[in-house]
C-alpha cells in the first residue's frame, strides 16, 4: 500500500519535530521531507511533489499563503494544510482564498492532526467547517458580490455563485445551522457541503484571476 507522503515546513524546529514524531507512528503515513523555510518547501515540492504539505503561516521570509497560491498554480494535486498560532477571521478567509484544504492551530492534538491528514487525503476540505460560521459566510458572500460587479466591467473573468450557493451562504450568514439551511432548501447536509466545496473552489479561482488582473 502506498504511503501518504507529507512534507513539513515550519520555522520552529521543536514544533516540526513533534509533528514528525506523531506521523512516524502511523503505518500509512511517511514524512517526505522537512524544512524551516516555506520557500525551500516550494522547491522541494516542485522537484518531488508529496501528497500533502504542512505550511506555516508565520514564516517571516515567505508566508504560507503566498506559497499556497504558488502550489495551487503549479502543483494543484498537492493538498495544503496551513498551521497558525491562532484562528482569526481574516487569516482563515485569506487561507480559504489561497486554496488550502485545512487550517490547524499549533495546539491541535496529535489525533486531530492525523484525522485531518486522512480527511484531506480522501478529498475532503475540512476548512469548509470554517465557512459555516455566520460572520465568515457573510464575508465570503460579500467577496463574490464585489467580484461580480468588477467582473461585469471586465468580461466576466470571475466565477459567480449559483443561485443555490448564494441561498446557502445567505442562510449561514443569517445564523442558521447546516441542518436548518438544508431543510429550508430541501436537501441534506452532505449535498450542502458539496455546494460549499464548490464555493471554496470558486473563491480560490477568483483569487488567482484577481491577482492576474491586478
């Protein structure tokens, strides 16, 4: 059975070694490399792409979000997990736009780390759960509305939300739970998460398009 290859990038050696120790206890996961520098991590990925890379938001030389955007453009098959000191709305929103699959804080438990890695390997986007918060849903909805107005002036270069996606985000932004939104539109939570996954893909695509336009 092929092992899941994970590349670790973090300026804090002890934190990185701790992750290495946790992953070494998993038979189906192996550490494909380690570095203290996100820029070096990008070079390693370009030379030998792993399945997953853990990037640090706090790298002072090159932040995780910038490297995440580069990986999405050049190695889209590599999934990205971003580690940060604490979760705040701005950091999570920017992480969503950069195309990361999940965000973990430095105090996450070993069990949570392994669980997230397995979920990401299975094609899931754990970062979707951040999108269900009312304030975050409202922020994402506003982002699409602003880009829609800009897109009309630039031959629709941005991906718009579908009516159903707008309805879902509006419900979440109003404080409704996933089950409440699902009941209102006549679907189930799994279908709702598929819609939110598509929203995240559009958010990332629009971010890349906006960077090209700018």
